[in-house]
C-alpha cells in the first residue's frame, strides 16, 4: 500500500495544528506501586497532567485503594515496622515499664 506525500502532509497538519488536546491527561500510569507513584510524581513535577490507575484491593479492614503497591501496604514496609516494634520489648524491660 502506497501513501502519497500530500496525504501524509495533510494527516500531519491535522494532528499538529490543533493546540487543544483531545485527551484529559498527558501521562497515564497503570499501577500505583513504588515505580508508578515515582514516575507519576516526576511527570507531574515537569507539568504533565497525570492519571494513575490502580485496582481497589482489600488489604484488610476497612477496604481501601492501596496506592503504594504490595511492598508498602502489606509486604516489606509493614514487616520492617513489626521487626522494629519487636525490639522495644527489651527496651521496656530495661526501663522497668510493663
């Protein structure tokens, strides 16, 4: 299939001559994990209108949409907090706090 140069020029003129975008957002991010949130923030800091799409997942009561992904909400970060909190038991014993 051959396309003439004039039809290509017309197509380019039609798309580039309009200064109003037909989209509501400049940047669409699928997934609100660590990478998705980071890339959204960087794009927004450069002036882009960003939309972030995330599934509503039940990570415990109450049910909420968990921006940040598995690691932040139910994985690595909560595990680290539990480990840190478990260390306070000895500190409280040393301070005679029960």
